[in-house]
C-alpha cells in the first residue's frame, strides 16, 4: 500500500478494513476515502485519480495527467 499526496489530503491506497466498511453506508465510505480516513482503491494511485467531492447521488473524481 503506497502513499501519494495528489490533492490537499494525503491518501493511502489499497484494501480497507472490512469491519470499518461493514459499519458504514456507501456514502460514508466515499466521504472517508475523500477525507483520507479510508484508503482509496489501489488503481487510483497508478492513475493518479482520486475522489474530491461526495454528496448523495454524486461523486467527482479528479486526476493528474502523466507527463
């Protein structure tokens, strides 16, 4: 599991704790990933793509293009 500061929040990447996930709604999970309290999907690190906005019915992802 790596770390990359893509935006304002330092994020971790990889599998999340299953007990933590089981106790949260999908909206809570997405907000926790946005806030860096849960790791983002590992593919997000490779693609430099992260969740930046979350609200009911809407999630916004942003990324950095590679050089």
